[in-house]
C-alpha cells in the first residue's frame, strides 16, 4: 500500500526523522507479507508489520538507527522459539533511516504515485541509502525482492499507483460507511454521486479517495480503467438499472456488485433480457452483495461484508501478481545458517 509515502512525507515535513521498516522477505507463516512497511519515529509509529514481539524488536532497532550510527540494517527473525510467536515463520526486515532533509524528495514521490507513476527502490549493502526512481506504470508489477545474504544483499521494490481501483456510485449511508472502511486500505476509490454535499469535507479524505459530483456517472463508468471494480449503491433503482447496463457493456472489470435483494436481482435480470443482454452475463453481477453468512442490515455491517468481498478479489489479484513476478525472476535469497536470534549487518 502506498499511502505510507504520504505519511512519511508529512512526518518529515514536521521535522521528525524516520526509519522505514520493510518486510523484505517472509518465509512460512508470518503476520504480514513481503512489501509491508512501517514508519518509526523517536516517539511514535505509523502502520504495522504484524505486532507482537517482532514489531517490538523492530521498533527498538529502528530507534537505535535514529540515534546515529549505521543508516541501514538487515534483520532476520525466526518467529518461533526466540520471539514466542506461534506462527513460526521467518521474517527478514530492512531498516533504513530517512532524514528530515529528504522531505522534498518524499513529497515528490508521494505526488508521483498520485499522478499514476510507478516508484521503484534499489538498496544495496553497504550504501548510504536507497536509489529511488519514478517511471510510467505500464508493464510493471508490484514486487519486493531480497537477494544475497546477511553480509552482502540487495533489496528491489516496485510500488504501483493504487493497483486496486474501486468505483463506488452512491453516497448514502452504506456508501459512506464503505468509504470509511476502504479508505485506510490504500485502495484507489472513486466515489461518485450527484449530491456533492453528501461527501462532507473532501479535504479530510486521504489521497486515494476521489469524490466526483456528476450528473452523468455512466460516462465515468465508461472511462474507468480495465480491471476496475464497480459498486452500485444509489438511491434510485432506475439509475441502478441504467448503470448496470453500462457496466455489463464492459468485459474487463474484476468485480461488479449492486446493493439489493434477490427480488431486485430477479427484476433486473428480466429487464436485462428484454434489453438484449445475454443471460450468460448475469453471473458477472453480484446482487445481493457481501460475503455470505452476514445478514445484519446496519450500514456499517453491510460495508464490512462488502469490503471483505472486495478484499477477496484483491487477494486473488495479488496472488496472480506474485506468480508472475516469480516466473520472471530466477534469483533467490541465500539463507545463512538458521538462528533463533535476529542478525543484522
């Protein structure tokens, strides 16, 4: 997730040096996957690499870096016997000190992601910091690759500009509840409604939430990027039906969900047949929405059920991305002898 760059730029601008903690490799059962990051300051942190003893050790080492000395460290943790974490896998962490003087550069990197560019990182030992580059997004896959051993290693990472996109039409109670759930997840969210006042204070939303007041949401649907996810939560069934047709004209979306009952779905299917839509397309429309087993009707409960369904879609895409990255890279990390204690460069 890329919103951490926005947070890092802000914290540096406030005059606070930071340590960027990165899960560089995760073996076996681990609390977070490779690519996860956490920011550590002198007296606070942002985000998490999984909590527990692992995170406590990472924070303690990060504050050693903040106090001076080496600007970077590679740590290897066996989570079982030494740290007492029952997941029992192995986590490799890369720590890098980021200075307040670098605030303008980080503001530019956060801006690059917002504008649709890819941000890449290359860090080698020994060095005085990462080499960061921005490039067009076409052809890139989000990856984290650690190579070498504890003495000589290199870390390569690529962050995509919000690789998971959701277009949510409807700013009613459920729509607003869903935005509150999705916003912290780094999902690129286009929130669409004709009633601009329902968005509230738009400046309070993070960069990954874009509020769009428009009377022609069908044009936004037509212009959406391939692989987008669509959610219809409007206050008007007739509008839902028109937008449903607009979505089903596409064959390149990852998810299409519409709030409503089984009877609403049956009515829409009947009308869609009359409009010439093949019944084969109906399987691409999820209505009712949300993971099964949750029947509560409070807006927050519906939002959580729908968010869980979207996260399942995102997980499938991430698994595919990791497979593609694996097949394109034959290098592997050379493991040193196993140890129950963290080791660092």
